[in-house]
C-alpha cells in the first residue's frame, strides 16, 4: 500500500455508503491502472462475514467430531463384541469348536471332513462339550497341584516326623522292653485322658496263639456253626480278615507275588494282557481313567466319576462310528 495510491471504498448493501475510513478495512490493490487503487471494504460486513465463516467452520468441525466420535464408539463396541464373541467361543465352547474336537484325528479331508462334522448329532455335541469343560477344569486343577519338588519336600517332612516317632519308644513291655511304633498295635482309647492306648505286638501274638491252641476245637466248631448259619456273611468276614492280614503284612505279600512273577514272566505277561484286554474291551473305569490321566500329573482320585462316565460315552460312540465304517467298508 502506497500513500500516493488512490483509495476506493467498496459499496455496501447493508450499511450506509461512504462513511469515515475507520469503518473500512483494506482489502486489495488494483494495479491495472497507472495509479494504483487501494480498495477498502466495509468493516462491519467483513467482520460479519468472518463471523459467519467462523461459525460455519465451527459447525463443520463439530459435525466432523461427532461423526468421528460415533465411528470410534462403533469401533470400540465392535471390538468389544468381537472380544466377547471370541471369549464366548472359548468359554461356552460353540458347536463348531466341539465338532472340530470330535473330528480331531479322523482321517478325512476337506468336504468329507466337513460332512462328517455336520453329521455329529446334537446329543453327542452336548456330551463332548461336557467332557471338554471337565477336561479344562482338570487342566486347571493340574496347574494348581504342587510341583514335584513340593511333593518331595512334603514327603521328606513326613518321613522326618515318622523317624522322630520311631526314635521314641511308645510303651514299655514287661517281656520285651521298649516298644516302638512298629512293635505295637492300637488298643482303643483311654477313657480318662482320651489318649491312644497300645499293646505289645509280640505279646498279643503269643496270647492269641495260646488261646487258639487251648480252644482249637471249640473255636473251629464255632466257626463251622457260623459258616452254616450265614455263609454269605462268613465269606465276607473271611475276606475282610484276609485283607487285614494282607494290609498288616503288605511287604511280605508284595514280595511273594513279585518273586512269583519273576519266576514266571510269561504268566505275568499273559495275566497283564488278559487284564488289559478285558479293561479295554469293557471300557473299565481303570482303563478310562488311565486314558484321562495319561501325560498328566493327575491321580485317579482327581477324576470325578461323571468325567469317567462321559469319557466312556464318547469312547463308545467313537467305537461305534469306527465299527459302522468298517461294516460299510469305508
Ligand atoms: Zn457493510
Ligand atoms: Zn511284649
């Protein structure tokens, strides 16, 4: 802008024309003619226009922001739903997951495998789903089980405790002197102080043997009488006594059977095979439990009976499927 330039005030449609220059602002310089002309426009109109433009921009910006917010919200919601869906697939085990699991290891490909999966009935899906959930629970239990190191430490502590007890005599026998845990049998509870009472094992053995020798005919007669009266119960008692005898002399009997097996390895193998074949054929609990605990650190006792039943059901179904396939010559 040059002071020699002429000034031109633009016409205004809203305000009075040719007002004081303070009502105008410089807009542009017209250089087309020899004497340049500075063009001024109405300040009020310009300000209004700017305000309008500003407002317009603000509205546009506002709308844009709103749109963006909505998009973000939608995206979050979608991702939340997506995650929820993923979680639900894993947690609730959607049908396709169960079908995949059931079809695992089946030697079919592509379309045939799809068809196989499709044909699995709803009931079996439910059964398999229950199994999967139980397996997952067991997996969870497995993780919370103590480690091998912890188990060994516990064993060590227990052994130390036993050693401590073994070092201290529990009672004194007039015939045999100090008696330790392994030399006594439990003999009820002392009513005066609630403490466990013990008797010398050797002495008791002797007393029983003497009693038997003295009253042999009487005792045997009584046994026979009892046997005739209630053979079922007699057998039960006999078995219980055998079991007790076994438990008391566990090591001896185990050694005896081990020795027998060592001398007759073929018999041992045959017996084991017979036992195994029977268990596999009849889906015995032991076999099913073994299948479940295989490659885990679970014990049989950790497996709930429902799990065994369900696993049995699934194994039966798998066998039936296999059997049908063989019969159809597939
Ligand atoms: Zn104006
Ligand atoms: Zn004694």
